C-alpha cells in the first residue's frame, strides 16, 4: 500500500465510489485532501440534510461518530461507513443516556433539547435536536415559557439563552477544542488586524462570544465570508475550516483566532482510510432500531422546524 501518491488514491476512490454508488460527505474540519475529494462539505445540519436526501446506497462519512450516527438514524436503508471509526467527539461523550434520564427526573416536565453533538441514545431520550446553525430557532419553537433542559454544551446553552430569553438548564459539557480559543487571542488578532471582522462558533466561551461581530455555525461562517464586505476575517473555530474559506474566497485574508484550536479526532480520517473503507465496506455505523426510531423523532422535529 505504501508509496501510493495522493493522485493514485484519488483515482481509486473515485472509481470505487462509482462502483459502490457511494457518496462522500465531509465536515468542514476534515483535512484538506478529504474535503477536496468529498461530494459535499458542510456543517452538522447540512451533512444531516444531505444524508437524508441522497439516493446513494453508501454514505462514506468523514467526520466524527455522532455525525455518522445521525446519518444512520436518518437513512436506515443505507450503508453508512466511517473511514476512521475511532473518531469520536469528546463533548458528545460528556453525557450518557442514563445521566440524562436522571437529569430529567430533577426537572420534571421540562422539554429536552439535545445538541446534535450527542450519541443516538441521548437523542432517543430528547424531545428535539438542534445544531449550531438552528439552536435559537429550535428553542423559539418550543411551547410555553418554562425551563428547558439543554445538553450537553453549557456554552451553546448560554448563547442560545441570551438570544431567546428562554431559561435553559444546561448540562456541564463543553467542547475541549473551542475552549482553547481565549479572549486574549481575539484581542491580539484584532490589534494585529484592526480592520478584520471577527466571527466565532457558538461553542466558544461567553467571554469570547462577547468580543465577536458574528456568532455562526461552520456553514454560516462559509456563507458569511462570501457575502461580507470585509477583506480580512478572524475565525474563531477549529482551524480546518480555513481551507474552505481560503479556497472559496481567494481575495480575502483569514486569520485563525487561535492555532491551538485543532480537533484531533477530525484529523484522523485520511485519503488512504477513505479508500480502505470503500474497498472493505468498513466500518459500518448502525443504530439499533428501537433507539434509532426514538432518536429519529428528535432529529425529524428539528428538520421540520427549519
Ligand atoms: P457545526 O455544525 O457548526 O459544523 O459544528 C460542529 C462541531 O462539532 C463544532 O465543533
Ligand atoms: Fe466535538 Fe469539539 Fe471536535 Fe466539534 S471540535 S467534533 S465539538 S471535540
């Protein structure tokens, strides 16, 4: 296997993809080569929607485990493959279904909103799912004015609460990558590039969010970069997104808020692994049917809102 050039790998991947009637989906944080071979590159919401609509038989999911699981929840008749099955999301693993059941007992009657960065089992215990792109909208659609359980991201919860005025009871979870972006990083970049606009992801801490001009999902950042009149933009999220931003906006300059914001799990998927997964049809992600059906209710409620 050694010695294959990227070009050879790409050719083989494209040939096998046709043979298997497969589609390759990539999150915005994947390595450049993987983003470039994908049929679709996007955020969690866009990836879910694309998975739901594809007529391919096989989905090769280049991202982290909860994303492939969401595709499998939406498309039980398709084969969902992860080129690197060990690519998890530490934030998604910060709450289990049994912890959520206990939490619900402490807040009887409160609706449960889960961030898409959760396991299928946690989604199955939730009323409705949301992503970074639609969280305020999903909360806005809930009946009543009482408290809402929001899991697992306490920082996303704080942001959504400030946007909607709704009282959220957060789980104590967070993204270990986005907390590495510090207010002083933004201030330093702003001093170095005073004309630059600042956009950050809502998984950042409230102190970081306070300094930003825009708070956006990764796809929202890509859209905004195309539309913005700013020629320089400071980007407060995982650094993998810079590849797409620079490719789509060759005349604009993008600065990472912090070079430390690297999600190691997102970097585990390589071109070689994409090829192996198509060759061996591995590793398949499949959610047990009883959990899948309950999780699907929460995911579909979200997709109906937006
Ligand atoms: P997006 O849905 O905005 O791409 O975010 C996913 C994620 O895991 C961010 O860390
Ligand atoms: Fe999970 Fe954070 Fe990595 Fe996103 S960046 S996949 S939330 S650990």
